[in-house]
C-alpha cells in the first residue's frame, strides 16, 4: 500500500472531536533535514480549519510536550527526513514508535520519548522522506523537494475536501 493510500485511510478513520496536529521537524540549514519544516510551513499557510494545527518546530522537539498538552489531538502526524534505506525522495508513513532510529534530523531527543512525556494518548505517525544529503549549508535536494511538494499537495487536497 502506498503512503497516500495509508494516509487517506488514516485520515478517514480519525474520530471526530479534537484536533489533527501536524509537526514539522528538522534543521533547514542541513539540506534535506529541513524537509519536515518546509512541508509544515507551507501546510500551515494552505489549510484553514479549526480542527487542524500545524507547527514547524525545527529541531526543538523539546517543545512537543507543551504543544501537545495545550491541545486535544485526535491524531498527530510528524514530517521528518529519514534514512530507511530507500531512494532519495521516497516517502514512507509509519507509526512514531517505528520511526525511532530512522529519522536523520539533528534533534537529539527521540519523538517517542517526547510523546510519552506529553501524556497525550492520540495515535502518532511520521511521514518520512528519504534524505539524500544532510550536509550543513546545503539546500533541499530536487528529489526530496518534489516529495515534499507531493505530500503538501495531497494533504491540502484531502484536508480541504474533508472540512469539518
């Protein structure tokens, strides 16, 4: 099943009430590591729904517990660069518990730990994009940028079509 099919099913079966929270992680100064922030910044501008919140937090995963405690998320989705052995720009959707050790972001604190500290029980997933380079001073590679555009386009369409 493709990431699009998985994500569409996930959004369709998300219960009513509370918010869908999207969080962009990564360091924009380190090439493809910035893709999570790139997606989140653009999604935040594209989506105008009361039940959707988007936070491009960069490498400040220490902010997660406070952000999540202040909301009632029914679903949490992270955007992040990863190294899962795929082709540069390949996209995978995985539970946050499976993403540990696969993300390449420069944040030192695992996402799963921050979720536990927050005490929020909403399901959490990571939309990971296979990075080509995370060298300091690099820009997003073309393949990773194209993947980010596809993710953004897909979510903008699905979240606009499913207005609550």
